C-alpha cells in the first residue's frame, strides 16, 4: 500500500483525500472548515466507515493538517498507523502563470513562483501556499508536488491565448488567457482518448471537446491530448454564464454600469462574480436544480437562464469544432454535465451538422456516476459523460514525481 495525501486548500477550508495509489482507491476523505474562524470543524469519512466530525479551533492551516493526520492515524477510526505511512503529498494549486506547464516537486523556487502569481490568483494562491506551508511544517521531509490548474492551458498557441489589447498589457502584466479547471479537463480528455483509441483512432489525431459544467463552467478543446483553446481567460469569469458569474460580456458594459450604478472597481467585480449568471438572470437561485424546478413551474426567467446557458455552451462547441477542423468526441463532466440530463439535451439537440447522432432516450435513462456513451452506433462524433476525478489525477501526478 502506497498512500498519497491530496490537499486542496482554500482560504478558510482544506479538503483532503488519502489515496492508495497502488490500487487507485480512496481510503479516506474529508474537509476542515472555518480555519482561523471560531467554530472550526473537521469532517472525516473512511471508505468503509461512518462519517466522523470534530469541532476544535484551528488557528491556521498547520493546525488543520495536524488534525487531519491525527484522525487518519487514530487508533479507533483511523486508516493508517502513523504519518510515516504517507509517502507523498499532492497539492492543487490554482495559478502557475506561464512558468509551469507540468506538475512539479515543491521547493523554495516553486514556492516563490506561486507567490509571484498571487496577483493573477489573489484568492486562491495565498490559500494554496498556506496549505503547502502547513504540510511542510507538520510533515518535514515528506515529498510534495504542486499540480497547477492553469498548466493545461499552457499548450495553447499565442494566437489563442492573447487578447486584442496593447501588447504591453501582456509584456508588463501577463494579461492573457490562462484557463482553469485544467486538471479536470486533462483527466476527462485522457479518458475520452482511451475510448477513442478502442475505435482505432490514434491518440495524436484525437479531437476532443470537454464541457466542465457546474456552478463554475468552462469548455475546452484539445488535439492529441494537448489543449488548443479553453473558455476561461485571465480569470474564471470568462466563458458561458455560470452560477453567479456573468461569463463573457461586452467589456464596455463594465464602465457603463459602474457609472450608472456608482460602483467602485471592487463592487463591480462582486457584481459580475457573485450577483450575475444564473442567479442574476433568474432571480431565483444559482443552483441548476432550483432553476429546473422553477422553470417547470412556469418561471420564465428561470427558463431563460437555462436557455442562455445551453446556447452559450453550444456556441463554444461549434467554435471549437471549427478550431479543431472537426471533432471526434464531446465530453460532459462536473455537477451539471454529469447529472443534468435536460441540460445535456438542450445543448446537444440540433447539432446533427457536426455528425452527432445522440440517443436522447438513453441520455434520460443512463446510470449516474459512470462513464457512458450517449451517441448511437455509427455516429461520427462520440458523446460521453465522464465523471471527473481531479484528486486521482493529482495523486497520479504526485506518485510519478515523488516516488
């Protein structure tokens, strides 16, 4: 048994999974919440046991990591004998800028690079650093790997990632498209290529469009497993409208609304990131399940929000098919992509021109949580639902570098 601890640190939370990389099985997982806030809570669930919760103050991420290790090695409910049973730690890191296109073993140089990217990832990178430093303090000598969410987009051509701004914006401030959800796109792309190879299509020719659809959504396309384009940009705000994010809009709307509403730059940022998207359009909720229920009850704005989302995702699929000179597979993943059957149909209908022949009845009846193909035999384009697994991807990357 070779155990990899996977950490996804937020500013006041820390998600974790302990994975036996030999069998690729999750041994235990959980979350630390309200770190640095009164009422800190640790949740822990072993693979074959009951959920356990412990309320205890965690003043920082070091405290949180210490509590995670203690519960993992607890004599009664733990799954390992002691900390030495953990071979390496893999960390999800949001932003690696242009420096990292692959996972990397963490050292002082890598820590400095993550810190340098804080202006590009002001909410996530500081939290990621706290998680890494907390682990390093509690687990000295244990190898640690950073897996960057932005690494996937580093294979894009310059014509794809540049914006039509004065070139100095890129030279001085690194304003460009980076893309996010990269680890998810990489995982499901790899799974789609594995299916396509069984049909006789060589990996290097595989043209795949991946739709990571959830509260945050992005669409990406790849050739031979390398990203060609992706919908999120300098920030995760670009792309289709999302749960509370506006998605791509005419940039002139920003100063127009700031003047009309008297908003500061910070307030405008909140307006676009927290008050827009499905929530702002519908006035009901950011949750697609709530919108579907409201739509079925006759709420026109909820139905409008869903129609807008489907239309924009459809647009991205069409534009990426053009960028790839065709498409061999379209993949749906993440919360909405994996579970919202109606939304998948709304996106896929009337796309026969691409070579899709979708079994919409099977789309309604197919099992959840499994890899399934929605396209009929003979369809030129394969359509898959593939549950994403970013933690397993991070564990694999960590094992490849650290063991």
